[in-house]
C-alpha cells in the first residue's frame, strides 16, 4: 500500500516552535545564562527598584548582588534536577517554571533585604510577582534563547570541524596509498621484474646465437606465474585504507575568520525583542506608580509603538549594506531614539511615569541597540565560520573523489600493462620460441620489441587519453544489429573531459559498464547515453528499454562505488535509468 503524503503543517518549522524546543536544552538553565543575566539584574535594581524604594546606589548594588547570588545558586541546581529526573518532552515547560522559581528566589531575597535595610516597611508581593518574577523571567527567556543558539552553533562547528579533519585524513590516506602503490611497483620492478627481464634478454642473446630455447621458455613461464600474476592480483584487489584513527592528523588550519567589513543594516534592527524587553521594563514601573491595569494598558502600547517604528525602518532599509561599525553606531542611536519617542508618546497620553523617564528610556534604548547589534554581528560571524568550514568540506570531498578516480585509473592502467601487455608479450615470446626450435635473429628482435613496448607502458603509467565520444561510437559499432546505442555529450562536458584525462577515462568506463549491463542483463534493444556538466561534476545518464535487475551487485557495482561521487540504478515503467556523478579534476 503506497504511503499517504504527510499533511503540511507550517507551524512545525515556525520560529516560535524552534524557540520553544531550544528552551528545553540544558544550556538554557546553565550558569552561563545566570552570569549573562547579571548586568540586567543590576541595571533593573539601580534604575527601577532604587527609584521606587529609594536608597543609595551602593545599597542597591549590594541588594542586587545578593539577588544575583540567589540566581547563581538556584539556576544550575534546578536545571540539573529537571534534566536528570524529567522526560525530554517536558523540559521546555519545566525550564519556564525553573525561570519563575529562580526569579521568586531572587525577588524574595531582594525584598527581604530592602525591608531589613529600612528601605521598605514590608514585602511588596505585587511588586515581587510583577517586577521581580514575571518581568525578570522574560529577560531570562531572551538570554536563554541566545545562549542556546550559540550552543547549537558551537555544536555544528564541532561536527563540521570533525568532519573536515576526518576528510583531511582520508585525503592524506588516499595520497599515501597512491605513493605506496608507485613505490611498491617501483621496488617490485627494480628488485624482481627488471633483473628477470635482463636475464631474459641475456638468454635471448644465447638463443639468437643458436642456444637451446627450452630453458628460456621455462623462465618466461615462471616469470609470469611468480611475478606478473601476483602483481596483477594486487592491482585488481579493492583499495583498503587504514582506519581513520590510524592516519596521522593533518596540521592544516582553516583560515582566520575576520569580521565582515559591511553588513545589511536591516538585520541589526530587532523590532519584536526591543518591544518586548522595553515593555517588560515599563510594566514594572507603571505597576508600582499606578495599578496593574494601567501597566497592562501602557506597557503593551509602548511596545507596539516601538515595534511599528523599528519595523518601518527595517522595511525601508531593505538589503542596504553599510560599513560594519557605522551600522553598529546607527543601530544604537536608532534604538535609543525610538524608545525615547515611544516613551514620550506614552507620557503624553497620560501614563504615570517616574522621574527622568526619558533619560532612562534613552539609556535603555541604547542598551537594546548594543545588544541587537552585537547579536547580529555574532550571528554573521558564526554563519561565515560555518560557510567556510562547509566550503573546506566540499573541497576535500571533491579532492577525495578525484584521488579515488586517479587511484583506480592508475591501478587499471598498470594492471592492463602487466596482465595484458607484458604477460601477453611473454606468452607470445614463449609461443614463438616453441614454434621455432632454432629461432632466428628476426624472431628474437620481434620478441625484444614486444617486451620493450610492454615495459615502457608500465614505466609511463599512462595510456593515451580516452576520447569519450569515440568510445560511444565504438560501443554503437560493437552492438550494431543487437541494440541501437545513441549518445549526447554537451559542449561543456566535452571541454571538461578534454581537460581531464582521468575523468574522461572514468566516464567511458561508467558508460561501457552501464551499456553492457543494459544489453546483456536487461536485454535492451535501445540505449540512450547523455553526459552533461553541472559545476565541477559530470552527470552520466544511461536510459534503456530493457528489464530491470535490482539487488544484483558485482565487480561493476564495486567499480561504480570507487569511481562515482554517487550513482543509482532506477527501474522505470519501460526500462531502467542509471545516473552517476563523477568529479572533474
């Protein structure tokens, strides 16, 4: 039974849902959140509580310090308990309750201390709940969100850096494998093959002078059995890299990530956070000066005014770029001015306000500007760091795929040269010597020429570059009368293949494998090959009208795994399609 499509639920990916999920992270109740909250706690005590209750700045610094100790003592402890004993689905709600409990502890300590110092005659429970609990819990929510975002970024960076280091090790391992292959063959050639070839050449001189060829024939057969075939088997085996942990770590470092020289100004304007935080400040002040009902009217009104002005400026700014530090300065000035304008409007409408309300509005707005600018610059800097790491990972992945292709091509060419050219030359030499019991100089000269040509192929390690179009033409000719093979290679792909012999050889191998499978196993009568270029990757598509053979793996599949970045064989209603991507390097 086919699966039913899932009903789209946009709210699942909404910012509110993500924020709620982040609230349940352990970082939300960490000591770091408590420490970051400290400046806000001291600021509220000096600018709000001191105005309400009176007293010297030093007295309220002490009271705020005791309140901060209560936050530092209760926050991590309650966070540890909730993450230890509660299921993960309840963490977000439990974290919110934790914030309320922490602020109850802070507010109670500060209220009792104010009474003890004679600044108040009794604990003001309404002020405690409104200003010290609900309002301050709102600050903790904002701070916890930013901390969780930072923690999430740090985790991503750690994962990306780990992936980059593993890929760097894998790249190093492949490079070492290619060097090891060259060295092993060079040693084998120097210690075994070349001395045996010199002995054979010496025996050819003896045979040319009229000596008995029987010993030389036996030497040729032993050479093939003892040396050539083991080397060919070694080249045909899959490349096995050592475990990643066994490859020494690379010392390469990601480039230093500097701050951007310019920034989009509108991204530094945060209308909703500014409206919420300023509204929370105002709520506590109006509640103490008047009533909770008055606070419920004027605090949201001020927040809406601030939100409307900042949102209008943000939309008018569009995607305009400004110099970084000019943008920071403009953000601070803008927020200070907008908060002061909003406060002036609310005062003009009759809101009860404490003394120096406009001055403190300018200060509070400036602080909001500093926070929003700093958060934006941090986000941009972190995003650039992730982008740079991802580019490194993409580059390493591309280099690894190119190295795998190069390794496969080198092994294939050397394997052909050993198993094909040299072994064939030695077999032919033995046959000629057997056919000519008394070989003449012409036979010896021909044997020497065949062996010399095979050895030169081994030493060069390369054949003539493959022509993919010619390869497709050859395939069409081979299977003419059995299957119609058509092909199309885009001009961009042709240019890329001409510049990369390795990619060219790998592409024709993929095409040959796919076409032969379509005809031999799928009984196809029509096969269409198309090769195109997308950025730095070749895309090979082979479409046939044969029957699909799924779940069958063999040497061809192993070759596809080695050569391709990714590949897939998909059964269609009227045939099969093979799609493969290869790197161009």
